[in-house]
């Protein structure tokens, strides 16, 4: 899962980025409104964490333009503007949730998980597909009820696949989900992660669609 953090305060931004990366997300960090708009134009993100009081372009304007241009990723506003009018303006401008600073980073992580579940049409906090379960909150996965020891990117890859189990993801799409700005990506990184998952899940759980990409095996 790849997030865009839009925050001009270095201390807050560093804390949020670190927390989200430790939770297994790839995080890109834009520090002003113009950089945010440029980043959003690439349509890479599963969720946006958006401050409102930004240099170069106000966060509400960034949000409205993003929605006007068809941007569909969930947007969670992070701001010191705690007036009811500001909350209403943010939600009516296209935000999906609103968190007032200062906030607890564990609550932030829980809200992110909830928004991503909602986007995937998933009410249950634990994903399941056949004999596989995955819990994003605890970062735990099981196969036939037995715990799976997954690396951070293996877990993120499995989460991406299990959230849309019938969809075929290209290698480029999976790279965009798993890696952020500045991350080193080897030419066979996705193949390596897929191979690692197959060793732990079984060789048939992840299907290669020749010339296209990967998806989970269909459940009967």
C-alpha cells in the first residue's frame, strides 16, 4: 500500500512518515501544496494524508482540485484547524475523514486501516481468501490457521492481492504499491517477493497471468 503524506511541519511529517513506514506502508512525503498536486497527478496512491495549512497552495484547494480531476483515493485530513466550519469544509470538499492535531499516531494508523478497508469494500478488519487470512492491524497472516512469517514487503504484496483477489496486477503496479520515492528497486524485485510468498503459501496460491502479471488463485 502506498500513501502520500502532505505536511510542511518537519517534526510532524517525520513522525507520521516513520509510523506509517513501520506499519508496512510505502510513504511519499510532499511538503507543500504544489508538490502535492504534482504527486497526485500520477494517480499512484491508495490513500492521502493531507494537512490544510500548506505553503504554495491551501490544502482545501488541493483537495477540491484532486476530486474535480477525478482523484478517488481516500483522503484523511490532518490539521490544527479544529473549528467545526473547517471540518465541514474539509468533508464537503471531498475528504473521507478528519483528524485534529495533536493526534495519537496509533489512532491515525487505525483510521488509515479503516479507510483502506472501506475502499476495498471490506467490513471485516481481517481479510480472508480460501485458507489464507491477513490482519493489517496486527500485521499477522495465517495459512490453514497456522501463522505465516512474512517479510514487510511480502506482507504488503499479499495485502494488495487479497484486497482485490480477482484482479490481475502488473509488475509495474505492484512496484508502485510497494515502493516509495527513493527506494531502491531491483529489476526482479517483484518476482523475488512473489517467489518468497509462493514458498510460504504454496506454489498455486499466486497465479502468473502470462504477459500481464499476478493474481490470487480463484476460490471454488
